[in-house]
């Protein structure tokens, strides 16, 4: 079967990998000049199996009220005259109900565990390198109330099969000695030793290069303009080339992996994908003192900021902003990330040479990705991974390939329209 994957971010390229491995002829379309140039370009780098809890949680509405009107708040809602934004925000509130939060967390944990295993297998098979580190993720608490929840969180993670243990400040410092340089010490932490980190962009690029060498047809600078329905099927896609007009491309099946842009493309087919762009920022700084720079990936639970060591760089990421498709880098939003890096790791980084970036997380209200078949019989989705697209990439793509071959993945996840 010839499958056309629409989108060459980490989701699309991983999808191409598992479909090719299953014996399909695969082509990949993307509007950018190379793979991974949009949201997968400079994310936080965490393969964070120990953070399945979505932002939509019972405590989220109160936190959002507390942060309201603060330009530097971790979560910012910029209201627009945009029905999609308001409808998404209302659905987000519904996903904060305790039972929905519990259900979403369990489903994400199951897919994340499956993904972690798939990533390790893929790495062993290919020898692919992407500045990965298998040193775990240390969640840090600077707020006593949040630390008080850590034992219950560790127990809940244990229930899903995810190893995580509560640590005192001394153990946090022995896990990551670079934390000792900061005058502000954490009160405690939660350490997930099996988590990993790595550069999602390098991963995406390396995997795309391997696939291209194996005959997968990557078409870049090619924008998907329309899906062309014919009865209950998609007959083809109309694409626009940067330099040579439009054409129609045909395939037996199509997979939508277009990040935040998928909903617009499938809306004319009557498909309403509950995905809205949630903007986030990162800063990537060169390391000048390796001993003062963390190599264990960290999550500052009080500030909602994460960092990952990527070779001789430190990637620091955070913030969430509902601001439509705007990717402007706003100084007041990125400043807290620079300040955090300077205060937590004094002397470790050259922040004058750091690069700031903003990307749009393709987020569903409950952070559950949309994986499975659309209404059209040969159209599939692997999209909407929100805060966890890198963590969930391999497991989502492997599951989709199984679904497309008529098999049921052995994962406790609510796939779309199971057979
Ligand atoms: C600040 C920040 C930090 C993050 N940190 C983490 C983290 O630590 N761990 C984690 O797991 N996740 C993290 N994420 C989330 C993760 O980066 C995303 O979920 C993931 O990159 C989404 O991948 P994707 O392939 O679905 O989307 P994308 O990478 O955006 O890929 C979509 C592709 O579709 C293409 N496209 C779109 N429209 C068209 C069209 N019409 N025609 C042709 N091509 C088109 C785009 O060019 C793009 O290449 C973070 C995100 C942000 C913003």
C-alpha cells in the first residue's frame, strides 16, 4: 500500500518509520525545506514518561485565576475573537473534572510507557544519535504545598508502572550536583530514573535521513492545500510547490501529522479536530562550564520550566500561551526562562549567545493525541500530542502502523474508531 504522510515533524517522520518497517511504500510531504522545522525544532527535549498528567487538572482553573493578567505567568490566555479558541478553552475546563483528569492521565501513561520501549528498540536497531541521555528526569519542588503532593504522585505513577521516588534536598543534589551552585535550593524532588532526554530535531532529521536512504520519498517545500474526497475515500491531495505551481498527488492512504494546522485542512471534510495551538518558548544556550551545567533533565514544578542537556548546549523551555497561530518571540514571555537559567546555574552558560525560539504545541483539551482512522476510510490521524509529542512519538507511530494493518495495539489508550 502507498501511504502518504502529511507533515514531517517528529510525529510524521516516526509514522513514516513504522509504516516503512511494516512494508508499505511511504512518501512524506512538508512545506518546510527539511524535516522537524516547526514545533519539533527546539522543544524541551524531555522524554517524560513520569509526567503523564495533563495541564487540564482539577487545580488548573484556580491556578489560571491566580496567574490572570500576569504577562510572565506560566500559562497565559490572550482572548481573541476566535470561536475555535473559546470552544477549546471550554473543553479544557471540562477536562479538568477529576474523573476526566484521572482517565486522561492513565491513557497518556500507558502510551508513554509503550513509547519509551519503542524508542529504546528503535535506537538499538538503528544506532541513531541525537544527544540523548538516559539519566532520568528530576522534578524539583520549590513550594512546600507542591512537595506535599509528591508522595501521592509517586504512588499514582507506580500504579501505572512508572518508577519514581520522592527525594530530599540532599538526594536531589547528589543526583544533579549542578543544583548546588544556586543560592535557591529545592525543598525536595521526585526522581524518575528511567526517563530520558534528547534533541527531538536531531532525532527527526536522522530518522528522515535513514528513511530517505531506504527509498522513502520526502517532498519538501510542498504545501498541502486540500484533501480531495471521492465518496468515502480521499482520492488525493492538492499540493502547492514553492517554485513550480500546483499538482495533485495520489496514494492509497493518507496520514495527517500536520501539528496545529491539521484541523483547518480536514474541516471541509466535516472532521472537527479539537486541536488548538498552545505556544511555548525555549532558550538554547552554549555551555561554558560543564561542571555547573545539569546533565540530568530537570523539571521545575513550581515555575513550569524544564531543561535538558543536549551535548554542549542546555535547552530550557516552558510557558504556555493561548494566542492563536502567532509565533512572535515576546520579550516579556521569554525573559523568565533566561532569568531562570541564570539564577539556577550561575556561570554555567553563555546566555549572551543563547537562541530564543517559540513553537506551537498542537494541543487537545485533555492532552490526549488523536490516533486512528478518520471518517473517510483511507484517512488516518496521528496528531494532537500537545505537551508530549516527543515523549509519545514512537509509541503513537508504532500504534498507528498497527491500526492501519488491521491490528489492535496492546496499549490501554482510546484510539479513534477501533476496528
Ligand atoms: C516550548 C515547547 C517545549 C516542549 N517540550 C517538550 C518536551 O520536553 N517533551 C515532549 O515530549 N514534548 C515537548 N513539546 C511538545 C512537542 O514538541 C510537540 O508535541 C511535537 O513537536 C509535535 O510534533 P508534530 O510532528 O505533531 O508537529 P510539528 O513538529 O509541528 O510538525 C508538523 C509538520 O507539518 C508541516 N505542515 C503543517 N501544515 C502543512 C501544510 N499545509 N502542508 C505541508 N506541511 C505542513 C509543518 O511544516 C511541520 O513540519 C514541547 C513543545 C514546545 C512548544
